[in-house]
C-alpha cells in the first residue's frame, strides 16, 4: 500500500481543511465543484481535482481509499498556477481515456504544479500526493481525510464492527447474501 495525503494547492482557500470520502468521490467524479460544499461557507469558488495518471500507484491508493473505485474514470485538471484545464482525452497503452482521466505522470510533477501560487480567479485545486512529495509541498497544505461515510456503509453491511474505534474489518462476522 502506498501512503498518500490529500492536499490543497498553494493559495487554495484554507477553509477547505477536511475531506470526507463522500466529498472525495464527488470531487473525483467532477460533481463537487464549489468550495462551499466542502467548507459550508458561501463561496462559489470552483474546486478542481488535480492528480496522477492511470499508471500511478498513488492514484490507485487514493481512488481505493476514498471509495471511488480504481476502475472508474476520473475528472482531473492540469494546473499552471493561473488556470485549470481539463485534461484532454488520450489513448495510453492502446486504451482510450476520456477527457479528465489522464493526470501527471509523476508525483514530483504533480507536487510542482500544486506548489505554484494559486492566482486562478475563483478556482481552487485539491489533489493527492505520496508522502515524500506531500512533505515537499508542506504539511500546511495537507487535508484531514475522514472515511465517515465508508465506515457507516461498512457497519450497515456488516463488514466493519460498530464498536471498533479504528474502523478495522470485523472478521468474526460473515455476510449473508
């Protein structure tokens, strides 16, 4: 398992300090697009996912851990510090990918993009980085990630114990189908 951290781009509103699994799934799908939906405030600032390409272990870990699913297409943007642009559709290893599904080819390149001072008007960026790249970006940009909805789903379906404080799988129960 690759350790990673959800982060915000330099200059992104500090009102976005937490990310739930529900928010992460919506962000990656491109349906959570305003920071007020993260922070509860009144801002209509657009929020974009900025991430890695389909061959990245960090991407696989982020998509799996968020509950989004590793086989689903994402809607990610490239970032120049002054503007966000939806990644174009592309074919990689003879596999066609729709617009937004391609990302940065390396953690260092993604970290460098997120480290740019955000001067985009009414736009913010959130992404995921491996620990080394996240440390380079700086811990002030790290987000707290809560798996609240995934935990609730696990309890409801019986694969997580409600009394567990760590959210670990309850292996003593079997699920009936």
